[in-house]
C-alpha cells in the first residue's frame, strides 16, 4: 500500500489518496499519522480517494476502526468526510462503516463513486485542489 496526502490549510481540508492493497492495520496507521500532523485541525473536511486502491477490510474490522476514531475524537472534532470508492467491495465496506458508526461517533461521512461527486458534497472545486 502507498498513500499520499496534502493539506489545504486555509480551508481546513485534508486530501488523502490511497494506492494498492490497503490492510486494516495500515489504514489505522495512516489515520494516526495524519492526526499527528500539526496541520490537521479538528472539524476538517476530508477527501479520501480510494479509486486506485483495494481494501482488505472485512466486516470484523469495522468495529476496531470505529473504536480507533472514538479514542481520537478530540483530534477529529466533527469532520466532514467524503470517501471515493469505485470498486463495489470497497464501496460496500465503507457503507457498512458509515452505517455502523452513524450513532456512535459524531461525523458526517458519505461514500461516493467519483471524485467529482465527493468534491461537490464537500463544497470543493476539484480543479483548485492541490492533489498530493
């Protein structure tokens, strides 16, 4: 797995792009690394592009991911998160996370099939983003 990220600090936006196969442990580490970055501010808009990646997460991994976010709520604040997942399996796993987390952690999360849809929902112009 590889990933790249950038911050639009003036708009409090994090752009995260995954490539290759993503294990749940690797994704958890990416979350922790991102939260440790001093540019990350609570309540950020987060755009996650998984179109070049494949998740190995299973339903059994959803609960530990939610628990990881719950333990770091102070750092997250109440983010608005758009995840782009073109593959059916990835889309379904993100939807499962979204539905399971709905009543457990404060967030606004949606999964999309295209970057354009995700940017529109976040109120971002995809042409003005500094892609990593």
